[in-house]
């Protein structure tokens, strides 16, 4: 298979050739890029970048990507596409989200943190996010991805890079990294919620948001997502205090009790649930026991607690519960909620495996714009891998929607 662009013919071997009958990359590019990238050359090089991400071995540097799709002559054009071009990433992400919503509808949105270890201090947003270990730097970037997730697969559609205050308060660092004016300092929890708010503007069906961890104030977490109109399911530690609100249950009237104590006191009400473990493959089914306890969600400041549900999970019936979740989806059966909760595991596994294969963490430049353009096209490459591996069809192109 070969492709032609003004300036010469380009070899097209590798991963895409394995799918020559459908060429998922070409079809996905045709579905996403025309409505999001105005110029023909931008659309061409964006498709080549996606192909290179899927074919290049090792770290996905621009040089390796260029080598995978045409050699040294492509390197300058691909570098310009990421670091100095004029296209914005939001329309591409929006088109990708609408496309995947149509082709592989998700069950939930998972907010998945992604830590990117870095050596040095010049990569945009770098800070002390990574716990040091043998051969690992003690600093890195922190980003949050919004993943469309189901038991079968997951894929990232939107991203937000956390920028520590030191970057935002230093005019020279802001200038060098091309951080947009108006970008304000935010906590990690605020950054995670912001990627959900941004995605909600795209007119997609509103689905439960799954968080694999909460911040130090679960009440503030729920208030933040409720204000955005997003139902929430969040993992909490067993020591987190909750208040039982059902008079017939143990602990009612006792005030705040630990989540572990509350769930353990109603173990007789546990129900079995089956769920898919991504680390064991699509056919790997695990069995747990789950209980749901009506509680009052934690208060924050002057805001009163709201009704919610506490989930407790037992992986071993004879031992204490192992995981705990809070949700405002109190009308949903606990087994269904636990399967939704397990989608956090799905996204984390996929980010660590397929995400690494397509270079989600591999941007080596220093600019804010470059990071977002690379991560956007890596998300498109990720979607191509998911669609090809699952042999999904690719429908007609989806136009980007206005924010």
C-alpha cells in the first residue's frame, strides 16, 4: 500500500498494512480531520503522525515517527505540525468523542490520572509528582484524561495538563512554554473536574463519572461534580467517615462512622456480582460480593450533606471488605454500580498498556501547545488501535461541534 502527497510517494508498511482491507487509520482520519483541521496539508500530516505512532518502535519521538512513515524528509513537517502549526486540538477531540459515542458507546466516563516521569525542569508543567525509585526521576508532569469506558474497551477523548503554580506565576516560564493567557492555578482535584466540565460542553449524553480516588475532602468533590451536572462514583478509603441514614440499619443515629465499619456491619445483605478483569483478557471474569448502604454524603463548609449510597466490596467472603465507593446514583442496584466502578480498573490498565504502545506519555518537547497536539493525535492512534482490534466498522465522518 502507498500514499502520495505533493513532493513524492511515501511507503506505508507496518501496522496499517495488517488492516489493508479497511485501513482504519485512513477511515478514522477521514471521519475526524476534515471538520477539525482546515488545511489539506495539516490533515495529511496529522494522518501520517497517527500512522507513525502506531508503527514506530520504542519512544515515539518525532524522528522515529518520521522514520516509520517516510524517513528524514518527513521529520521537519511532522515537527512543525506538532510544535508550530496553527491547528487547535479541541475540535479534533470533540469529533473523536462524538465518533466513539456512535461506534462504541461507553457505559461511563472515567477520569484517569496520567503521570509522566521527566528528567529536567523545562517540560511544561513539570513538578514533583512522581515518587522516586530506582532509575526513576522524582519529578514529572501530571495530566488527567477523560476516558470513554465499557467492560469491553476504553479510549481517551479529552485531556487536561496540570500546571503547578510555579509555572503560572513565572512570566518567563509561561512565555517559553506558550501557556495561554488566562490559564489559572488549580489543584489536582480541580484539574480533574475541569476535564469533565470541558467535555460536557460537547453535547454528549451525560454518563456516570468514575473516579478511582478522591481528594482529601470527598464532600467538596461531590459538590464540584454536582455543580457540573455529572453523576459521580468515587473510590474512598475505608477510614473515610460516612453517616448511615436508613433507620433499620446498624449505625443509624451514631453519627459519622468509617466506611469499613458501616459496610462490615451489614455483611448479611451482600449480593454476588461478576465483572470483567482487563488484566486477564476479555474473557477473564471475577466474582465479588457487594453491599449498598444509604448514607449522607460528606458535608463541606456550609453545604449540607446529600443522600447517597456507600458501596462495599468483598473479594474474599471470609475477610473484611477490600474496596469502598461513594455515589449519588442511589437508585442504581449495587451490582450494577460495582461493575461501573471496575471501569476505573479498565481505563488504568488500558492507559498503562495500549496507552504506552501509542505514545500517550512520549511527547519530548517543552511547549503547552505541542503537548496537547501530540496527546490528541496519540488519542486518535489509540482509537484506531481499539477499532481495528475489535473490528468495529467506521461510519460516515462526524463534524466537530461548536463548544
